C-alpha cells in the first residue's frame, strides 16, 4: 500500500461517517484557516512511517472539527462528534482493511480559533500495515558494482 492508497482509504471511510462533510490532507492549521472550509471537517496527516518486522507502522494525526454556534452551546456536542468520528475511522481501518492498531488511543478534545471558532477532537495513532511480499528494487547499482562476485 502506498501513501495515495492509504489517504484514499481514509477519505472513503471518513466521508461515509455521519457528521463529516469535508476531508483534507496535511496541516490542519493551513486547511482550517482557509475561507473555503466546509464543516464538520476531517483532516489527516501522516507524521512518520517506521518499519517493524513485517509491518510498516504509520503514525497519523486525525482531526475532526465543527463550527461553534455564536453562544458556544454546541461545544461539547462537537467534541463528542469528534471522538466518535475518530473512533469510527480507526474501527473501519481495522475491520474493513485488516489493519491493526496497536497503540493506546488517546483522543483529545479542543476548542480553538481557526478561520472560525471550532471545537472537536484529535488523536495521534499508530496503524500497523502488513508489508507486501513483493518489494520493488529502487537501486540503480547492481551487486557487481560493489565488487561482489558470484
């Protein structure tokens, strides 16, 4: 699985989750400070990938945010929705695509000013993705270029 495949899978899952109206990749501060954001919004970013045994451990940040009403009366509802959206995306990644999440999931509520005042939740999680048996060779140098002999 490559980055594009992973992002496409998460896009499909998140946009099929109740409360999610838009999906963004990358820096949440850049995306949510845009004047063209549609809320409830889901944002994902791959932070790093680590190879462990026969798995790639992909550390991702997931954010869900929704716009607050003028009186902020929906802050706790937005935070609850964020928690539920993140759990749903992780659950579908594990069940539908047989990906395993070995991390202890910590989901943090927020209430913050972007281009609009938003509330929601975010989490950093590790997803273990099995490595394909076939690995492409990216080297331009053959073993004989190193002086190796048969």
